[in-house]
């Protein structure tokens, strides 16, 4: 094992130039370091750790009550080891939110100093490389010792964690043991793996009253123990499994919903309480028995009795390619230097997500982030909303007045979204507030100092608008001291990888829903005028409508994507190749124009038929030839 001093030097070298020699740290740790670097985490800073309120934590624990209850025997069983080694046992939900801890009281106090406590999320995007968050990302056991943690302040920890998976492969929680890095925790990872196996074995005893359960092992003495393989069949189709059952047959979770009993085993097994010898198709010999159906079980919050009907709707983590990740790092440094940043991009490219990422990484991350949609504020109210007002300033004003959004952002970050749509009459007042760093509420004779970092966003070309007089040039030069341009999805070169990342995050892989190659080609080739917002929404719809284990073909796509897929196929563009962008844009424009003609020029009707916003359709047709 590499010494702590040498490991610290290796990590500093990676942070300095992104390179280290192969084999010095484990592959999961190196992959995690790269992910943390790509999202702009700064190792010297304190991780952003927000603690849930008592009410919020109670709600989270109620939501995962079954996980807490079924994990409790293993947590208490690890308690003696935790006390003896000065450690704590931690249970989290599937997102890394700590639900419960137990163990050495002395170390619990030290752990709380680095926010290792109930109510705090230890996902990798907020807490860097750590056993909990990295186990979630890797979907497997992970040990992180000392300086292997990404953040400097967490190097006091030595942690081992393993994800808890449902019989359908869904991630439902993480079990972790954490202690001081000075102590050698020799058996921690092994204990965690064993405990997770026991939890998963217990989970399998629920919700399978209509299924045939095969218990099997190469050793007859192991059948009926936590080491046995478990497979559940609905009819002849494999509907659920545990990790040992899949591993024994050389399968992964993709087999759920696809493989049939006859494809796995060459011999038949009748329901019985007695063990019999069965052979796999590869000739491997097992001892096993199939449980009779009809046994009653309690209901589980993790999976229903018909798992194919379980809808999954999840959000996705922000996706930043290498260029955008570099722009994020620069924007954070500029924000810390109090230099305004203008974020430019088409609708749906993630301008607010990018702004929130800046806030989460900058020096003011623990201060307010106030987002203002300038296009959504009524012109008659925008002044009072931005600058606030005193009591009685106008008819209908609230008692005690209002601070206003600029004053609410005091000490933090003010984000003015779609600033290009701000009425020009208000631009002069905003410019004055930015120059003098003070605001005067309506009905007041006194100005109030304000201190905030400014981020703005727009889909418009503010430089051209300022030259034409539609946007104040002095305000433009004040807010656009540095501009970040976010790429539209159609201009990204790694769209196939983006598709895989989003599909995994949304839960497609966990539910064993597969996109066939024609569907994948269509999704990565489509122009996506609504960008990431439209892209993710389409994937969510496909996943919600799919059944577990289903292979989605082109027929599953909405009408506009099916039609584009057919056009691509006819034109030999089933896969997007370098240099094919012009032809794809032309195809998209032709489809939009054809649909508009079919709707007799009714833009609203055509937009509904295509599944896009009216404004998006109008803009794409208007500017398609530019």
C-alpha cells in the first residue's frame, strides 16, 4: 500500500496537471478524481454540505422506512466492531443522503466536523471522492483512505462502502463504515460487503408471491443461506435476481426481463422443499430448489408485485463537456474576483444550471443564490420586484414592504436570466444600482448598500441589440465583461456518450430498458431544437412508457422522431457523421415546413404535432437559413 505522504504527493500532482502514473491509485479512485475535476470541485475548499431540517430528515426517513428497518440488524451487528475501531456505521438513501449513524461517540463528534452526519448528502458532486458517493457512481464496493479523498479536509477519514441493490438491480441505499485515517481498518470492506449481502438477501423475501423462486449453489450446504444464488421467474422469464445468482451464471442485470429459464438451465426443476441437482446450459452443476408459488408476503416500498409497471421519473446531473468544464472553472474564478459573467446559449442549453454550478463552487456558495427571470416579470411590477418598496408605497403593497430581489441577494449571487428581455426603461435603473452598489426601494428617500456577484444569461445576441439600440450599450459592457457560450446539443461531438450518461442517471440501466441501435442513432442524430431540456424530457417519456427489460425499437419514438428517423434512413444518414450537420439541419427544416403545410400554416397546431414549443418552431423556421 502506498504511504500517506506519497499518496498526498500523487494527488497534488493530479490536481496540478491531471496526470499520474497508472497503477498508483485504484481505477475507481482515479475515475472519481477525474469526475470531480471535470465538474470544477476545488480540493482546498470546504465541501458544500447543507443539512436537512429535522422535519425534512424525518420525511426522508419515513420514505425509506423499509430500508432502515431491514438494515437495522446488520447495522447493530456492526456496532461492536465500530466501537472497537473508533468508527461509525452509516446508512444512506440511494442519493447518498445520510439517514442513520451508529458507533463510537468520540469519532461521531469528529465526523460531524466534516458534515458526516444524518441529514447531509455525501453524493460525489457535492463531497468529491468519498466511499459513499463513489460507490453510488461505480455501483460497487469502494474503499477510500486518507488522501484518496478529493477534498483536503476529508483526508482524516478512512471509509468503506457498498451499494444496496434491490432484486431488480435498482440502487436503493449505501452502507458505509467510516473511521479515522490513522487507524488501519483491515476488515472494513469485507464486513460491509457481507452485511450488504445479508440485507439484499432479506429484501428478496418480499413481494414474490406470484413468482417461482430458485435457490441454488454449487455446495448443497449453502442452499438456504445468505450465500445462495436467488432467481425469480414470472412464468419462464427471469424477473428478479440477487448478485450471487447472476454471477453464478455469468450474467449481469441486463438479463432481467430477457432470459428464460430454458436459456439458463438444461434441466427442469419442479417446485419442492427438497434440493435437486440442476445443470446450467454451460454444464455447470448446482444444487437447488424452487419454492412453491402462492406464499403471502408484505408489500415493499422498493418494488411492487408487478415490477414492469413501476414508473421511474428522475432528474439528471448537469452534463458539462471538457470545454464547458474549463469555462466553469474560469467563471468561478471571475465570480470570486467580483467580475460579472454573461452566459449565452439557446433555450434549453442549461444556462441556469451553469449559473447554479458557479454559485456552488464559488466563495459565496453558502450565501443566497437569487434567480430572476427578467422575461417573466410583468413590466408594471419589475421595478418593485427588483428594488423592493416601503410600506404604503403603492396601492396593494404588502404591509412592512418588500426587500426586493437585489437586496435578497446581498452577500451572495444574483442571477438575471433572460436579461435581453428586460424593458429598456428598467435597464437604466439596473445600471445605476450595479455602478453604485446600492438600491433605493420604491417610496423611500434612502439608498441601501448591496453586495452581490452578478451572473446574467440570455439567448439573444446582446452585442447586436446594443448596436441597434434595443439594449443599452453601457449596461451591456457592464454585465458582459466575460462571456460563456454554451453549445447547443446539435454541436456536441460526443452525443452518444451523453445519451448513455443520461439514460443511466434516469434509471434505464437499472430497469434493464434497452434502446436498440436504430433508436440510439435517431436520438443522437436529431437536431434537438429544445437542447438538453427537450433531450432529457424525451428520454424520461421513453423510460416511463417502457416496461422493465423491454428493448425499445423505433416504434416507441414519438411521431416527429420516427419521421426524422425515416428521413435519415432514406438519405443514408442513420448515423451522424462529421460534416453531416448541414444535411441534418436541412432535414429538420424540411420536416418542420412539411408539418406546417399539413396544418395549413397553423404554427400552434404544427408545434403540438411535432412535440416542440410554438416559439421554438417559429424561431427554427425563421433562422434556419442564417
